[in-house]
């Protein structure tokens, strides 16, 4: 049985996710913050791929580690190939999730207007610093739709240097994940296997530098 967050923990998380979305009204994302959606089954949906069954088996294997600081992660219960998310690097070079095929990635969508996103960024950097390498990368994709220099300036201001900069100024990555039932608010984070299949997804922030998170990711990498 997978450990679940306590009721108070769940309520606090819901508040954080909703708070992250309030500032996003200006960029047209407010419609995704439905309480019924957030509290419903995150891992059904029609977009399934039989080739992703190994990812579901892996998700079941690491499920006992979904506890503590990462207790809100929902492990995949049915095969899902993640949409081939399109974004760009710091130089404006077009990239897609396909560029990471063969590696496990933790894809995180964030924005400067999202307070919980900014709060968890140092932890994401710490995770990349600890586990990042040929087999794993934390891929944080900024979806600010206005001033393109603002997120870069903010990252520099707070000293984030281990994470490569990726951006989607059209916020289409969010809409693509929403279309397959995997984006419910900000931040949205998804653990993806080397074949581009979902292992787990979380709506809202997590303490990615914690022992709980490190153990979870290490287990996913060991397979």
C-alpha cells in the first residue's frame, strides 16, 4: 500500500498549488485549477501506450518509496507515453523531449509568477547536482509568456547555476500535459523513463533535495 499524505498535508498542498495558479491568471492558465481535478484520479486518461508497460512495472516497484517529502507523487498505473514536449534552450535552439530519449528525466514546468515554483527551484538544483549525469537530468522548463529575460534574471539572482535553462514562451508544454490529464496547476513535475514513458507525476511542489526524493529517483534509475 502506498503511503498517502495526511489530510492536513493534502490541504496545504492544494492551497500551494492554487496559490501558484492565482498569479497565472494573467497568462491564461487559471482554468486548470479545479479542485475536483486535483483530488481525482490523476492516472487514468485515454492516452495509453502498451510499449510503456515497463514504466508502469517500475512505478509499482518504487511505489513503497513514495512517502514523506514525496508522498504526493502519483505513480503511473497505466501505460502513458509522454507527449513530445517542445521548448528551447537558453540560446533559443528548438528542443523536444525526444532529445532526452535514453535517459531518465524529471521534467518540471515552472514560472516566475508561481511562488511554489520559485520556492522549490533550489531543491531541484540540489537534486541535479547530486544525481545529474549521463543517465539522469532535471529538466526545468520555464513557461513565462511575457518578458523572456525575467526568468533568466531571477535564476541568476538566486544563484541557480546547475540547472540548464529551458523555456517555452508559449506555455504549450503545459497545455500538452493538460491534454493527457497530467497538468493540474503549477508547478507540474513528471518523472519520465528512458523510453519517454511516465513513471510518476506530481501537482505542486516537493522537497526534491530530501532523502525521500533522492531515494525515489535512485530507485527509478536502478530499475
